[in-house]
């Protein structure tokens, strides 16, 4: 259906109009997204930027130039494709285009559930294909060095930072998962951590003895550090807290380390040890799983360990493992193929 025909079919009640403008529904969606349990601040930040840019484009191209009403029901699949084409013409990376499409699609899905739109036009638009890039995998030797020396550098709180490194490498956590952990999520006697993943998913992640030892040392120091604050009637459930206990009295923060702080801690330790400055929590997660697969862990176990809904996400790690890279060499390289 053309835009004109669609506009004629809709009832544009002026009193109802403000509830269907792109800016008003964008704000409502982003507020709902941020309020979701275990919502990742990185996802909220990325979706905010992507939807902001799409709405700005819609106002400029479809409202100001074409004279359409600012009503989300008038956004068509052709508009969305035109926006993606704009991103492509501006030579944005395919990953950027795919992320933008993902944000738009989730926004439209939310509007559909809330009955703000009649049909979900975003479902008719394909996500741009992203060329697969296999990241560099840190060697077990580098990971051992990182874990063994994490508490020996110039860190402000060595015990805490050592526990962070051990959990990231041993448990393969996402940064957002690690930041969201509470003390009650850790059961040292069973050597397990209860993880709240994306949405409402939960899983139990086993941890090894080095992580248990590091957590024990940190929890003792954490208890001492909070003793004065608790005497004043303030406490926090957060497992990893900031050194100065900033925002301890704020219910939404509770001195909890942010994902940005965790990334900075990992990078600073890597640099102090003379390792690559590209080492971050994601690199430790990758190393964790690839080293497990190198040790002959099966894909289903790795899938459960990471909390992947789709095993295809886990198969990517297999191609980074030694056996997987060998298979890729034999498949693609002229001198790697068997006769």
C-alpha cells in the first residue's frame, strides 16, 4: 500500500496524534528498555543512538520534505530500506547497519505489542549481512600470566581486580553479567555462580579453585571496607563495588562497579603486564571458551556455559579453536589443502 493510500485509511484524530509521534514513542520504548530486569546499559546506549538517528532522518526526509504526518503508522518498509541505503552510501560498516536495523526492528516489535502500529513494517526488511571476523585469541600462557599477576600491579584494589579477572576468564561472563552479580549469587561451597543473563534467563556457571580463592580473599576485604558504612545503616548487595563506595546510598547504584569500570580495570592490568592493550572482558570470554574447546569440551556444554540460545553463536568459537582453525586452513588456503 502506498503512503498516500495508507494515510487515507488511517483515522488521524488530532487529540490522539501526540501519542503516536516518533519522538514520544521512541522515549516510551527506551524508558521501557532501560527498566527491563538485567538490561544492559551498553544495549540501551546503542539502541538510543540508533533510534535517535533514524527518527532524525525520518523527520528530515519524510516529514519536512514530503509533508507526511509524524505518525509511526506511516513509516513503511521502503522508508526503512531507504535509511539503510543512506547508511551504506555513507560507507558505514555493515555491523553498524545491522545494529541499526536490530534497534529499529525491536522498537517496531515493541510498538506492535503495545498496539501503536497496525502492521510491523520492519519485519519486511532484511538485516544487512555482516562479514564474519574471527578475533585474535589470547594464548593460555598470556591468560595464566594475566590471572597470576592481576593482584600484583598498581591496582587500587588488587584483591577485587584479581577476582574480576579470574571470573571473566574462568566463567566466560559478559561484562554486563559480571557487573550485575550480587554477593548472594556466589555459592563458594558449591563452586558455582548464579548468572542472570539477557532478558529473564538464568544459568549456573561452575568456577574453578583459583576463582574461589580469589573471591574469598576479595569478599573478606569487601566486608571490612563496608563495615563502617553498614554501621551507618547502609549496605549493598552488589558483588563488585567501587573503591570509594561512591553512590552507596543510591538504591539504583549501590556502589556497584559499572561495565565501563570493569573494562578499564582489565585493560589497565593488561597494559601493566606488557600484554596487548586490546585485551578486554570480551577477549577473556573468548579465550575461556576457545581454551575449553581446545581441551575437547563439546559444543553443547560450551553453549550452556555461555548462555547462548542458539548453538550457531557457539559454533563461531569452535572455528577459533586449534582444530577449527586447522580445518579452516585446509578448506581455504592453497598450501593448507590435503592432496
